[in-house]
């Protein structure tokens, strides 16, 4: 009898241990202690303990396992088979090789035992125990990472066996306690086997498959639910199984609730809660490290504790994102029970309260609203405030969860906001508004987590709550006395505003700056989207100067609050660079918070921009911050956004700090390309951070609660954890509202800068009329004036050229970066600049085009004329050439004739000659005959003359004289004579 | 929130017969002409009064589609009452009643009270199943019968309340072991009608509908 009591006690401890393994707590020590106990227990029971086989090589284990399986399936003697199964269980729980061997061949054998030998309770029990062992990784053996994870493999194998799930579920109706117990353990093992260690997706699928399988079995879940009414040990196992089963499985969640899960859970909580003596569970890990005695001493409470946590996790699973179940709880059981849990003390309790906030489905908004309303009606706020603000005993994580819950409750619900703002805490006369207390937490806490959680309350309170913002802002009035020496803690008479201001302007030490950063974050919530408050605070800061001047006498002139903020920003960054590495680990995000305040403040508020720009070094400082590579991506990006706001909301004209000047400076000092790059880089990291946080929130389970605990309570050396943490912090500082604001600003900044560039402020206005010589202006003056004008224009052109060059350089360097989107964006913006110029060009071009068109028409008609002329000419030419051709032709012909004539020449010429000579002969003959006749005549005449002369002579006449004249006459006479002849 | 008894109901029947609309009419007193297809199971609750005792009804409205049957079957056993709904304008929904009943008999506890509802009786001009046929079917299978309209709210209250009254009577007759919650009945904290929650519906007396 005593033995069975010890056994069941031990079993429950054993189960709890496995749970803690799931929680990833280092419980090795406890597990050894308990293992030792188990050994003791088993030996007292007389069982055979197969330690012998611990270090055998695998082949012998293979054959040994095979032999045992053979004995089980083929053995004749019941006793022998039972022994075989006991031995098998022992070796499988001891050796990984045996696990592998068993996995390869054992499942069908044991499943058939379960299926067909229900009557032999001992066999069934043994088979189940063996299966559990096969699915449990051997934790104290050193398993190298590349070795096959036999337990996981076996899990997979078993789940593939057809009907295995329904078979196991059917075993839950067995009378034997151990059968039910092992069955539940086996199911849990199937569900939970180390999701972290193998591919997430595969396990998720597998998990899902199992849940599906259980769903398809009628009454499957009903049977599991029945186990909650079983003996304590069974109940605890079933509870654990159900928490795993209900994870991310809406239908199972609903069925479980249908089966009365809420009543049962609250029943268990009530039962266990009573005996819960306020043991702080998160110290259990520490207890485990100390000694076994402590475990023994705390055993009872330890169990209660774990059971309670399981209950809460199950409750959380059932309510998270499950509107149907939320309605059921609200409508039939009421949220009182939930709230009553809050009254119990302990860790993790509050995370059931996630229900209000985690329901993000917009369609279920109504439900969310009702939940919130109901919760507020139930005065849940009081309990939460008590936990978060007033209780010193609650661990940080619990206080944080309570604060976050308050934030969820009031988010987007103005009534709930009002309820919160009207809450007062403390006892008379030390009463103060709850919001003040929360602010005090922000300013005072040493835990970043707690700051973020409390900051979230203000964020929720201020979002879409202009009245609330104004209410808070209205308290921002300087106190009549200087309170820098007054301790923050005690003074409940301090108004919200003065406490905030006090925090803002505390001092210049590292710690003080951190407080300042936190206060800045709160102030940015108060200011966001609230122009009235923004402007009010600007004006107010001038009043503040007196107060501020006192602690800092070195500053002679009045100092607006905003300038003080910038100063602290500069201080924070210089301090950071001075300390170097040591500060980077304990990042308190002072710069981010102050920059966030500045961005929120400047947004849409020209007055604030002007106030900011009042001090000239501010811009220079910002430019430095943007280009300072030792700053984080985020700080650089945020600084760039502030700079951008100075451009967008800058209403100044003609000053050294107007929009144009700032853009000019930016492009000269940083280059617009790299300026935008800074913003973009930050955006990328912001998006990343946001994703991270949403994931974190989703998987808010016990283990993450535990890790939160660790971070808050002790130093965590794990770097990756720290990094993760940083992301979470960053993403809660830069909440989605803020990220959206920055996103909107970014595009505005781009537009504005392009705008500024495309409409450069002209120093010289070129009015053509002015260029004309004025009446009464002499030439010299006119020339001078024109010269001066030209000079001015020249210098301006130089200016523009240089700016153009820097822009081109930007463009070029960016193009080299290879970031396509970036390139596109830059080219887009430069395109915009060009578009103006281009459109002007276009107009000009169209005009020119028209002129050209007219010219063209003219030219065309000319062409036509000329063409016809040309045609005529051509025709002429053609006829000419024809003529020429024919001439040539005839010429050729003639030449040919000549040729041929030349060739044929001699014969004809001969004829000619012959004829000629003939003719000549004839002519000669003729001539001769005529000559002869003449001669005869002549002779006759001569004789006559002689006769006559003689006569004359005789007569006395001078014949010669007479004949003197006759010579000529002779011819005549002769002619006459001839004529007469 | 105190009640004398808590009854669990399920609403079953072919897809599109108006199960979700009946529930909405009963819990919220409104009618939604276009209703999304129910996925899995939806929950609704209301307080009624029978025999001067406050009775809480927890109602699970199931998806009628075949693909959800394996899920919806899980709800049969723990239910004290079932509303089996068909559409009087669609004959096939009436023809499928037998298979629904078979399902119920197989998975539910034997003492489950089943109310047969011929819904959409406002659409008399498109009627495809006569009232007599419905009555006949109910009589043959030992069901309570009513024609109702989720649109006009006709008989909706009555259907839910009459079912509750029948269950109540069975309790009085000692049919159930009320300490066993698997019958879908739970004994409440106070049998006396105390100050109940603001959302509780109007009461109806047992005498009016249970005679």
C-alpha cells in the first residue's frame, strides 16, 4: 500500500519534471535526484533494471532488441513475454541505440499488443511504458548534435502508424490507472517532442496532423476532457496534454470549452490556489540548483504551482484569438472568475488578461469592446493597478504584464481612458492620480521592460484621446518653487506635468539623461497629433526659462524646453561615444526617445520648427548626427527625419534657416542621396523590429514569461537573447503609430525637397522689360546696369551648376550602390526636377515647332515651284541632250563616213586626178589650140602692124610715139577685140 | 449570472437552412439576410425562465457542410438538446433529416431532446414541404415539431423555450442524473431567480409554451 502511494507521488513528480524540460529550464539536477529515486523505486518493486546494456555497441543492441520483440510476439508463456517487455522497456529507456533499434521494428509488435491483448493489463502497461520510453530522449546521455535524434524519429514513426491515435484514445477508458497514465504521457510526447530541435515547419505540420487526427475521432476530445475529472496525477497529465493540444487549434479549443473546460479549469485553480502559499515559482530553477532537500521540502507546493501554471496556460490558449470562447466565458461564467485569479498571488497569472488585447481580428472589434467594457465594469483596473503599481512583492514580469494589460484595456476606448484617469491610488492623505503613479514608474524603474510596459499605458491613453492629452498637457505648468532637490518618490502633491518636467530636466548625468529620455517618450505621446498641446508647450517653455535658468546658470539667455532637449540629445550621444562599448550593452535609448519627441513635436507644427531653428547650431548638429557613422542606424535615420521636418514645416522665408537653405546645406554636407539612404536604412530596420515584436507577442507563453523574468531579475549573458530584447525594446519605443508617422514624413520630405529644388529661389529676376534701355538713361549707365545684371546672373548660374554637379554626383554614387529601388526613387525625384525644365523646354519647342511648320509650308511651296521648274529644265535638258545625242550620232556617223571615206579615198582621188589631168589635158589642149589660134591671130596682127608701121614709117610718122598709148589700149583693144571676137 | 440549470444545445441540419439565423434571432433579436457560412462551430448564449427558474442556454451553432461533420460530431454527446433544422422551401433538406437523426442517435446521449424545426415558414409561396409531412416525420421519430421563421421571429423563442421546457420536465421526472455533466445539464448555484446580468433576455413562463 505504501509502495503505491510512493509510486503515484513519484509519478506526478516525474511528470512535472518533463514539463519543466519543456519549459527549457535547466532541471538536470532535479532530474538526477528523481532518477535516483526512480531507480530505488523500481528496484524495490523487484523489476529488472537493464543497466547492463548501457554501453553496448549498436549491433548487439539491434539483435537484443530483436530477440526481445520476438519473445513478445511469439512467446508462449505469458510470464516470459512480460519479462521480455520489461527488459525491452529498460533497455529502450537507457540506450539511444536501443531506441533506434526499437523504432526500426518494434512499433507494429507493441501496437498489436495494445490492440489485441487488452485483457492482459500488465502487458498493455509494459507496452505503453516502453513506447513512452522510446519517445523520450535520453537527457543525461551526451547526445552530439549530428547524431540522429532517436526519440524524435520514433515519434514520427509512431504517428505514422495507422489508427495509432484512435487506439491510444480508446485506451483512456481502461480501468487501470497506469494504462491511462502512460497513454496520456504517450500522447503528450507525440504532441510535444522538441519542436525547437528539428525543422519548425515539419513539426508544425506534424503537430497539426495529430490535432486533426484527434478531431476526427468522435468523442476523442471528450475522453481527454474526462481525464480532467480523474485522479490528480492523471488530471495533471491531461491538463498538460490539453495545453499542447489547444495551441493554435481553434476547433479543438471550442470543443474543449464545450466540454466544460472553463468550469473545470477554474475548479482546479480554486482547489490548487488555496494551498498555494505564495511560493514564487520562477525561483524553482534556482531551487533546483541548490539541493535535493529543497525539492523535497517544496514538493507539494511545487506541484500546485506547476498545475496552476498549466491551468492558466490552457485558459490562455482557449481565450487567445477565440471570440466564440470569449463570448462563452463572458456570457455564462462571467469574467469574475478571471479577475478572482488576479487576486491570487503569483507569476504568470496576469497573462490570461491578454485576451482583450490579443484579439486583433477587426471583425471581432465589437467583441473586443464588450470584453473591455465588461472587464472595466468588474473593476479589473483596480486589481491591475494594485499589482502593477502598489505591490512591491510582485515580480517585474507580473507588474509589466499588468501594465500592458491596462494599456490594452484603455486602447481606443475613451470611456476606459476616462476611468483610468479618474482613478486615484494610495491612502489619504497620500492620494495621487493613478497616471501619476505610472509616470513615476516610468521615471524611476530600473527595468527597461517595466518602462516599456508603463510607457505603453500612456501610449494607449493618448492615442485618439485628445481630451486626455489636453488634460495631461494642461498640468504642464512650472511649479512656483524649484524642485530639483525634492525627492521624486515621496511627493504625491506633484502634478503630472511638473513631475514630467522634472524628469525632462533632471540633469546631465547618465542616469538623469535616461530619465529624461523616458520622460521625452511620455511627452511625445502627449503631443502626438495634438497641435494645441504642441503650441502650448512652445509658449510655455518661455515661461519655464526662469525655472530652468536656476540650475544652469551658465546659460545666460532664456532657454526653451525644446532647446534643452536638443542639448540633452547631444550630451547623450557624446556620452555614448565616450563610454564606447560599455554603454552599448545597457542601451537605454535616450537618443531615440528624444528624437522621437522632436519628431512628434515638429510634425505639422511650423512654430515648433521655428523654435527649433532659432538656435543655429541645431541644424549643424543634426547634420553631424545624420552622418555620424558611430551612431546607430536608427538614430541617424531619426535625425534625418527631424531634418526633413525642418524642411517640410518650414514657413520661414529669406533667412539663413529657410527650407531652401537647409536643403542646400544637407545636399552639400551629406548629399541628398545618402541623406535619403539614412531614412531608408532606418525604415528597413524598423520594419524588421516590428515583425520581431509581433512574433514575440504571439508566442507569449510560459517559457517567454520565464525568460522575461530572467532578463528582469538577473543578467543575461546570452548575446542573441539580448539582441532580441533590444529589438523588442526598440519596436515598442518606435510603435506602429510612430513608424507610420515617419513613413508619411519620408514621402513628404522627398516631395518637399524636390519642390525646393525645382523652384530655386532666384536672386535675379529676369524681366525682359528691364533689360531695355530706360528713357533718359544714357548708354554708359545702361551698359553698366546690364553688366551688373549679367554678373549676378553669371554667379547664379555658377551656383546652380555646382548644385547640379552635387546632385549628379549623388545620383552617380547611388547608381553604383546597386539598390534598384533606391535608384528608381532617386531618379524619380531627379525626374521631377527635370520635369519642370522639360515642360518649359516643351513649350518653347512647340512654339518653335509652329514657326518651323510655317517655314516648312513655305519651303514646301517653294519646293513645289522649284520642282516644276526643275522638271521643265529637265525636259529641256533632255531634249538638249537628245539633240546633242543626235548630233553626236550624226557626228559619229560623219566621222564614220570620214573614216570610210578616208579608207575609200585613194581610188576616187585617182579618178579625180585622172579626171583632173584629163580635164587639165583637155583644157590645155583647148587652151593650146586657142593659144595657137591666138598666136596665129597675133602673128597676123604683128605682120599687119609691121606692115602698117613700115608704112607709117614711110609716111613719116613716129610710129613708137603713136604706139605709146596703144600699149594699154592694146589690152583694151585686145579685150575689145576679144569681146568683139 | 446565477441560474438554476444550464442546458447545452446544439443546432444541426443541412447547410443554408438558417441555423445561424435562428440563433442570432434568439440571442440578439435580429435578422441578417446575408449570413457568412459558419466555419466549424459558433457559440451563443441566453437566459430564459421556465417555471420561474432562471435557465441558462448555451447554444452551439454548427456548420452544416459535410466537411465539418467530424468536428461537429464532437458536440453531440455533451448536448442536452438539439434543434434539427430543415428548410421548408428546399425538399432535399427535409430528405436529409434521417441521416442527421442517425448521426445524432449514434453520437449523442439517448436522452437528448430533439426539436425538429421547419425554418423559413414566411416563404409560404415557395413551400416544398408541407406542415403535415413535418409533423408526420416528427411523430415517427419521437421529436417535437415546429415551423418557424428566423426572419419574422415567428416561433423562434418558442422553439428554444419549448425544448428547454421538455428538458426541464425530464429532469423533474428523474430521467437525468443531473450531477453527471456529460448530459449537457448543469445545476446552477442558485435556484432562486436573483439579480441577473444585464444582457439576459426576457423571460417566458413555462406555462405559456409547455402545455
